[in-house]
């Protein structure tokens, strides 16, 4: 157990807020970035601060704008943005709008630990009335988070969670790259369907298929549990794809009309704009005999052979969505009709070309499925480690400190961690892989076999890394068996730690310390390392 002390933010950072925004004509082409509450979404998605609005030194002086240093933590304290819990760390000095709270970490506070703690204990919990979201600076100053007594334990927690964060960010990047790949393949094969640069025969979509409205199910037939799930536009993502609505999902009680029970790979189109950009968004049904067809969704019913994956990407084309939006009606909620979609005219390729694209898309989606599984596993791992870390329940003595010096005894991490590269090693093949997936009691011996294999591959200068092994084992299980919903958890983390203690006791691993140079002379540092003993490798 690591001693943790509830500590108010006022003891960890200087808490304040930004200043009012200048007028539109007061921004310039050079100067210091100005961060608004709305800027956090883009910044957390990778946008550079230098791409924001810029303020000259003259305007900053005139407006009495304070410049906040690199490492300042920002989050919204008023407006609907305050409910979103977007935590961002400035990577460069910047001016900040008054809607944002600013936390400048004090000496002895690890910046990234504070950022991660605010993700675990979100400031939105201080909002008293969600109808008028606002958080006072006094409430922020008195907001308590658990903090380790030792500064280096702050760094170790931030380092451990930051590694998993980095792997999550990297996996999301891979998924985006696969989406971009399919988009490029579609445009290369077919071109824009409205401009029709490839010269395909022009057709009304209604010649190939019709759009069928769903059933207006009465709310009295639904409860919070059951077998059949009502699909609504809320299950759609803007760019397509299925979203589980969790506790907002509605379940049908009884036996629904069979014609409105959807089959796997059926293609649906959102007929109402329940959220911005959602109108016309496509969705491929992930499972058979589970989902119901709601009246706000259009089901594609083919008149001739069509490829759902081709049509999915057709409806995701910007030009098609623009036509759907231009023909939509309604004020508060925009909506379209089957006839308006069927009347859209496009360059329409032959079915054999559609099939070629569907084959490529199917292979890419297979890779995406495995990546999505490992992403879910990594996110579950992050939650489990975060819970234990901030309760002081993780043994941090064997978590490596960052190799690079820490500037001013503080860590300043990017809002989206850079991809992490780890040493490559092979985990041995064993029949226990399948057994462990079917019977979790077999997981411990499997991990021990893999740990032994990892240990024998360590060179004399390489340190044992519990985190590298844990992430490699999780990825191996997910990639070898993508159809099995399986994730390592904090208990497995403890199993690996127990193995490490056994290896130290049996003199197969040895504890050493890192070497640092002070005044040109070698000294032992404070970082504890584990290395394989040479005789144990022979």
C-alpha cells in the first residue's frame, strides 16, 4: 500500500481563471495563442496551440491578458463545457479565456499526476445545477484529490498510467488510419458519386433499392431489460458505426412483429438528425435477431443485388450527405423521407465492382475488429490500474521512473501522449492459450510460461519491465483470439508481481539501481531495476 493523503488543489497548484476574450478584430497573424473553452476539443484531438487565434503583445497589454506558462492545466468551469471534463495541459505559454480554470502546479507537484487525478476525479462533480453548470474558484481550491506522500510515487503513477494512455492513443490512431484507408480506396475505385469523375452510368438510388421506414413502437412495451433492443439514431455515430447506448438502451417486452426484427449486415440510414451531422448516417446491423427497426430509421431493401459495405461508404460520402441535408425538412429536428433518398441520382457502379470493394472492406474491417477489441481491453486495463493507483493499492516500487530528467522536478505531458515504442520479444506458443480463454483458472500458469520466456530473452543490459510484458500479453491474447471478449485485469497484474517476487527469491532476477553521472563520476540513482541473472539464462 502506498500512503495517500486527501489534498486540496490549493496546496498543489495556484488556482485562477483566464480573462475575457478580445474582439474579433483584435487577433493577429502572430503572437501568443488564445485558448477558448471550445478550443479544448481540438487541442485534445491533436491540434497545435499555434493554430489557435493569436494575440500580439500590444493587444495583450491593452487587454491586460495574463500569459499562463507551459504546464498549466486547463478545464472549463462554466457553461456546458464544464460538464465534459476535458483536461488539457498547455504545451506552450498562452492566454486563456475566463470560462477556463487554470491550475499552475506548485513545487513538489507532478503536472501529469495532477492531470490524471483530475481525469479520475472530474471537476464536474462540483457542479450543483446541471441546468446552469458552473464551478466557483473557491470550490476548485478546496477540491481534494488523493496524493502520495512521496513525490517519486506521483511520477511513477503518472508514468505507468501514461504508458497505457499512450497505447490507447496509438490504437485509436491505427483505427483512424484504417478508416482513412477505406475512404481512399472507395474514392480511387469509384470517385465522388455525385461528381461522377469515373463516368459510371447515372441512376436513381431507388432503382437499386427502396428505403423502408421502421415501426412506431409504443413506449409501454419497453423496459430496462429484455432480449430485443430498439435501435434508434442514438445508436449511430456521425461517420457510421454502431454505438451501444448503455443504460439508455430500451428493451422490448414480449414478441415483436417479426418483419421489424433486423438481420445481421442489414443496412440502415438515420432519417432524423437526433444529433448534429447524424442525418443520413449509415449503420450496418452487427447481430441477427436482436435489434428492432425504429420508425426514425430507413432500412435498405434491395431490388437487385447490392453490397451493404459499398452502400455504407456511399452514404458516408460528403456529397451524398449534403444532398440529404439540402432536401431535409423540419425546424427543431431535421428529417428526411424514403422518397427523398431514393430520388438521389449518382454515378452507380456495377455489382461486380461493388463486390471487389466489399471484399477489401471486409478484410480491413476484420483488422479493425481486432484493433477495437485490444482498444477496449486497454481501456479496461487503464480503468482498473487507475482505480488501484489512486487508492494506493499498487506496488510502485518496481515501476520504472522515466529515463529522461524531469524538468524542474515536474513532468509536463502532452494532452495526447506520443506513441510508445517498446522492445520486441516473443511470447512462447502453448496449448494453455485456448484453455485460459475458456477457463480463467488456467491464466496464471499461462502467464508464468510467458514470463519465463520473456525473462530468457532479456540481455544483460536490459531491465525487466512489468508494464511492457503486461501490454504484450494482453495484445497477444486479443490478436490470437479476436472473437473472445477477454481482458487482463488488475488481479492478473498482481499474479505477474507474485511471479517477480518468486524470481527474486529464487535468484533468477536481481534488483539493481540505475547509474547516473554527477560531476563526471558514476553514482547509483534512485530508480530500482530488475535484471535477469546470467546463470539463469543458461
